[in-house]
């Protein structure tokens, strides 16, 4: 128990910079006297921990102290290297040097286990990779950005925003940013961002965003419950696009039950199956599809 607490104290001091004895006592549920005994134990083990008295005093580590490799288990070493390797695979090439150094320190042979290509089929990969690099730079340096954005109505508008982070959600990449036009957080789909520019304007802390909660894109419609039927030959497309829980496999095809926002994407998605989809409900979606097919036929008199 004491060894676990000592490691916990060490990690806490590395993360926080310093802490008071009462603070540590409350965190680890021991007495202040026990904390001071633990400090002596850490010091005796060669870890440069010391205490300072006074108003701003407390327990802290010597500046520049880093953890020795022996403090990590083999599993923790592999997890750390795997995490860094994941960054290298997603367009963070400068971490390659860090990865090699840690691999040498930990004496672990790395396996090439992950590769990520953000570019779409048939697209120019260089532009998309550069966009990721620029957005990352804007987030880390807290720089205001400008870009042209195409929404689902076809409108083209120039936007200014303070970037928060990149978000992968519902099989697409988004920029999560504080939009200066709307004065609110917004999600911008990356494939619709063009002419991206970093400005020389820097910003400080933004209002805290709700954790793990992202605003629904403004072009989302009302949610509707759908029931659809498909033949066996389009099963691969269903599994490519939809959650497994929405797909019911039958002997002669598939029944799909799900809830989606009523947007143009929904109708484009359904019409992309042509005669290989049957809309069971709702009736309003069925009628809307009929209207769209009639409008399409009218273009070819």
C-alpha cells in the first residue's frame, strides 16, 4: 500500500508542480504525519523531493526532474510508445524522433502496427494533410483562423473562428471552434472548408465548452424514425454506413430501423440505392422520394 501511495504522490507532484501536506493527506486519505514520512522515503530513494515553508511553500520536486525508465512497467512502456506511434500515424511526423528515443531508453522493439490516411479516394492528399497541419498549429498556438465554408444549402460564406480541437464524429472529421459570427461553438465539416488561413491574431482562454458535448451542425433537420428494407446484395453498404444494431438480417434481405435527422443527405443516401430500397415508414419520406424522382425525370423529357 505504501509503495502504491508513493508512486501516486510522485505522479501527482509531477503533474501539479507542488502540493501542500494537507492536500496530499486528503487525496491519499492518510495523516499529514504519514505524508511527511512518505516524503522522507522518496528522498531516501534518491528522488529530489523537498519541502518549503511559508505562504507559497509546499512539497515539490527539483526542477527538471523526470521519471526513470524503471518506474514504468513493461505494459506501461508499451502503452506509452503505442500512443506516440498513433500520433505519428495521424500526421504528427515530428514525434518520430521522440518515438525512437523512448524506444531506445525503454529497450523495446517497435512494430509497425498502425497507418492512417486521411485523404479521400481520388482527392489531392497534399491539401488535406496540409489542412490538418494548419489546424493543429492554430489550436496549439491559439491563433484566429479564417476560411470559406460551404453549408448544405449551397451558401458560401467566409468565417472567422477561434479553433478548439479536431473532432472525428459520425464517420467524418470536424473542426470544433468558437465562431465569431455566431458568437457560439460550432462544428465545421472539414470537407467543406476551403481557403483556410492562419491569422496573426492570438487569443487567450475561451469560455469553457461542455465536455464531450458538441453542437449539432446547424443544417441538421428534425429526427425521424425510419424503417427500410434492402436486398442481400447491398448488405456491405449498410454495414459500411450504419450501426450494426440498426440492421436486422433476414433470409432474403435486411430490415433497417433507425432514427436520423431529415436532411438532404438522408434523401441522397436513400436515392443512391435506386430500386434496391423499400421505404416502409414514414409515409412522408416515401412521398418526398417520389417527388424527387419525378423532378429528376422532368429533366429528361
